C-alpha cells in the first residue's frame, strides 16, 4: 500500500487494517498531520467500519501529541464532517474512512479549513514530515485537548434544506427507498427525507462495518435489492450510497439503476437554466452527455484529471458552482464544493417536484449514448511510453491529454484511453449513438494500443 515516500493515493490514505494500517502507524500519521497543521483545532470522525473507533483513537492520540485540539464528531458521513469544518470554523478535519473499499480496509482523509481535501502539494508536505521523521511533539503542558462535537447531523440536514424548495417537495409526498450500505448513509439522508415530507423505506440501514447487505461500492450489480424494493413498494425514487455517503446512485420509479453521468446531467441542465454561462467542472472520464448539456444550455465545461479532490480544487480555483463525476459524485458549490450524497438526493427530488415529472421521464429527455469498455494489459514500466506513442499517432485528431487520451469525433462518439492507477492495465471507455459504433471504437483503439506496446 505505502510505497517509498508515498502515503496518499487518489482519495486519501488507504490500507488493510492491522497490516498496512496499524494503530502505531496511524498514530504516527496523526502526529505528522498535527505537525503540518501547527496546532489549531481539527474535527475527527469516522464511518461504520469495525476498525473505525480503534483507528480514530490512534489518529487522535497523534494529533493531540502534536499539540492540536480535537473536536470529536463520532460516526458521521464524510460530507457532514466536511460541512462541520466550516460551520464550526475548525482548522481542518481528519476522517477515518475507506469509502467504497471492502471491509478489511480503512483509511484517512485530511480536510483543509474550507472543507475540501488537501491538495497534492499539501499531502507531500505531510509525507515529508512522516518519512523524514520531522514530527513535532508538544511539551507535556501543551498537549492538545479532546472534546465532543454534538449535533453536526442536525446542522447538516438544516443546511441542505436551505438549497431546495421544501414546500414544493413536501406536497408531493414522495416515497423514497434508501440503500445505506450498512454504513453512515443511514444517519442523515433518511432524516432529511422525512423532514422534506417523504415516506422513507430503508434497506441495509443497520450500522454494520462488515457490510453484510452489499459491498459499499454502489455499482448497478450491487444494487439488485434496491431495484427490487423500489418496484415492490411502488416508490418514486431509490438512492444508494457508498461507504461514507459522499456518492449517490439513483434508481427511477421502475427500479432501473442510472449511473452518475445521467443524474449529474439532469442537475447540470437544471442549474444552467438559471445560471447561464457558469462553469461546470467534471473529470475527463465523464460522458459526452455532460458536454451536450453544457453546449445546449450555454455553460462552460471544464475538464479535469480523474479524482474528486481535483474537481473540488478546480471549482475552488475557478469559483465554479457545480461539479460532478460519472461515479455518482455531485458537487453543489452553493452548499459545499465537495461530493455530497444527501445534497444530491435533495437536488433530484427538487427537480422532480419543480417539473412534476418522474425521474424516468426526466432522464428520457437527455441525449442517449451507448457505452462499451475494454482493457489492455500493460506493465507499469511501459505505460508512459505507450501513452506517448498513441498520443503521437492520434495528434491529428486533437486529443485531450489531461489524463490519458480522450478523442471526440464528429458523429458525437468518443473514446478515453487511460492507464489504471491501481492495476497493470489500460482501460478503454467508448460511447456512441449506437452500440455497434461504440464497440468498433473499443476494438480499433485496442489494436492501436497493442501496436504501440510492441514497437
């Protein structure tokens, strides 16, 4: 998990508990974080994983050893903790979570005073402190304190309600099924929905860090039960969260699961109708559907590298008010420029109530694309060279090379060729107006990539 001088991955620190992420190492990481923050007050919280309390105590000991004061928020969704940072004017937060990883994993996210995860440059500073053993230990009479931070979920729910038409939603009496993945998604969203006048049916809502109901990654293949329950109870909407409830994937009233591109496109379409010319921030892995919406409603689309932190940091830099990812992350800047599953749920309900339309109807009004995927094995040592060769081969097609290679064609088809950050493979994602064309693109660029590997 931890390479030579690298602690942080694309979404914080992750590792298998008591192997890669021990109490001893976590306490040392906590002290390095505390040294970086130079005292101050940090909010600490965790998700439902069984190792959460243990590792939270470890990281807390490191923080207070470095002289930081800890505001202990207990178990809570990641976006709730991020909101609490600004609400309580804390200097930052340390969140013990491994998001969608299997139950044997846990991890650490570090948040700055604006509620956004640290930039890569800030992470490197913490890594240097950790690996160079430059941690600062406070004198015995300067050790930090720990106090509890109650009511953050109440504050968070109230904040979300400020951004939607609560009266319009309430009169619809929507029935919503919530799949909380046996984690912190059950702590805020069901309460929010009931306060919005919805009838709520929950599944996998009991807190259990072994995730007995389903894996915490809200992919369609893990959401069969959600689809079934939505149909069985004749609900208007279904929503499933990942392990720390910052991502949300929706089911329409027929039980069909829709990947994040589509629901983000709906939110973007609604947003741009009242915010013409505004910037929309999204990773290069997102669907051309987002580009279609931005073009049709006069928005400025900003592509980024893949990763939620990059989206948040770009929104902050450009003062953008909306961002989104294909995996179910929606960043609503008026609330906070980070992924927020409960906020996304409220926005979808608000759109349904405002238009008087079912989710399936709203989605049917969007342009339709077919998606095909592929992968090509490639040793880590050859990835950079192969990517450069392919970029040279397709330079006449004006590729976007911000993260891998993305090509758009005149018939609105597109393909992304991107090296995996976790496996020795290239991944290919093609989309087109027909499944035949999407498959053709995958086959064509699989052949081109293999040729680049053999030159």
